[in-house]
C-alpha cells in the first residue's frame, strides 16, 4: 500500500469541501497510518497511478471512498 498516495487522495477530498475546515475528524482522516492499522485499505489504479482509495473498517463495516480529483466522496456500506 502506498500511504503517501492514499493521503494525497484523502487531502484532495478534504480540499473539495466535503467536510467543514474546522471539523475535528479531519485529523483522524489524515492519519492514514493509524487508520490502516485498523482497516483494510484498497486502492484503484489507472495507468500506474492511484486514482481512488477505500478504507474498510471491519467493526463498523463502513468505508469511505475518495477520488483523487476530490469531486466526490461516496459512503459504501456492507450488509
């Protein structure tokens, strides 16, 4: 897993305004290393570049999908 690339995608989502700038959860989202200790991290690549990242937490069964262009954040739920 490429931590810097996952962090780049998360920051693109944050810059896109999906969370208020003063939201305290932003620091949690940016701590990719810690989150990776507690979640499965999946990345999607196109032409050798990471273009999306997904963190699946097994306990909550909720993942946040971030796109590298920051245009959308989708919530992905498993049954």
